[in-house]
């Protein structure tokens, strides 16, 4: 596809890697974000109009929508702000893309939309039911997918569902559990397999989806995953069984008091107890993408 590839939320961890990958392929990335020289707040009343103008000026033919708040909200106000970004911001991005004559829309969702459940097959493919747990980020990602399916009429649409994204420099509550916690918790004795995808593999997948007209949902993950004990061995941590009902009040208190990257509320517990490992076979089958970094190497990249 000719024309610029607009990266909405492109100043973030995944966005920066995707911009580099697009440049490597000879494509022109247009980074649109709430920070930088020309900041744009997707939740502002005029966001769709301002974004449309940016897209038209750059001659954008593709939008990759990455804007999201990954870290758990501390309270009702932060929750509402995150929900507004994920839902109202996505609606603004879709409307701007349609109005600007963009041909293709790529939504960056998450493997968390499948939910973490004891009866999940390992691995999950794109045909698995979407049943996120009562965790704000996962529920918002499903809301984004439903909104795009409803509103992006006339656009070629792909949805990327990455596993847990790791890589050098990433810092969030998931990395902090691995790197800072004195032990790795086995909530209620559960030891689910875990899966980490390197940010460079995600960037390659998003560039592939931006530049190749294949529609539908696509998991983005390495071909492997790790047993909980193997994660502990690589991280040099002991696994300690902890009862979630006793731990939950302390987790929720910490979520209200701690900085965003240290929050791990009780609503996150299912994702630490049950599997949500995914297969990216479909993406590899219909495009030239293939993961180049193993799950263990992605984990080691943050240690």
C-alpha cells in the first residue's frame, strides 16, 4: 500500500519499535500521540476532526491504532480516563480514518481478551471465545474490538492480539512482578504456563499487517511458552504458593497507593492463575511474518 502509515499512540514502547520497522521496510510512519511536537488527545471533543486533518495532510493510507493505558487504574477517575481513551479514543480514530479516505485500519488489541480460565486450551487460536475476566484493560480491549467491528465499515480491518510484550526497556506491573518481587506468587497453588512475545516480533507483525491486506483477528506470539517453574528458573526466583483471598485486599490497597508500574490489583489474579497462551499460526500462515525470538529470550530481555 502506498501512502503514510499513521501510528496512533506511536510514541509508546510498541509504537517506537513499529516505526523503526516501517522505516526499515521503506514505508513512511506518521506518529500521532498525546506527547511530542504536535500532541493530540484522542478524548478531546475535536479529536476526530484534528486527526482527520493530520491523516489527510500526510496522505495516510493505513492507521495502526496503538493508543492504550496498560497499567491498572488507581481508582474511579483513572478507570474512567482509561475507558474514555480506549472507547471514545478508538471511535475518534475510526471516524477520522473513514473521513480521511484511509484504506486500512489495524487495531492493536491483546491476548487478554480471551480471558484466563482453567478450561482454556493451550494454545488458544483466533476461533476461541472472547471472555475476558473482570479486569479493566482486558474488558476495554474487547470493547475496542467490538467498536471497530461495528464502526469501521468500508475499511479493511485487522486486529492484532499480542501475548505479554517484553523487551529491553519495558517497565510495567508485569515486568515488575518478574524483576522486583522477592518470590514468584503461585496464587492458590496455581502454576499456569506463561508466554512472552518480544517487542521486535510485535513490531514486525504490525508492519506486516499494515502493509499486507489480510483481514480478521491475528494472535501475535512466539511458537513456544514457558512452564511457571521455568520462568522462575530463568528469573532466579522461588515460587511460593499464596492464597488469593488473603492477598487480594493488599493488592487492591497497593493499586490505590503505588505508582502505575507497580500496581497489580486483585482483578489481575485470574491472569496469574490460569492459562491464556495463544498460537500465532494463522498470522504466520497468511503473511510472511514469523516470530524470531523465543519466549525465553523475550523474558531474558528484561532481566
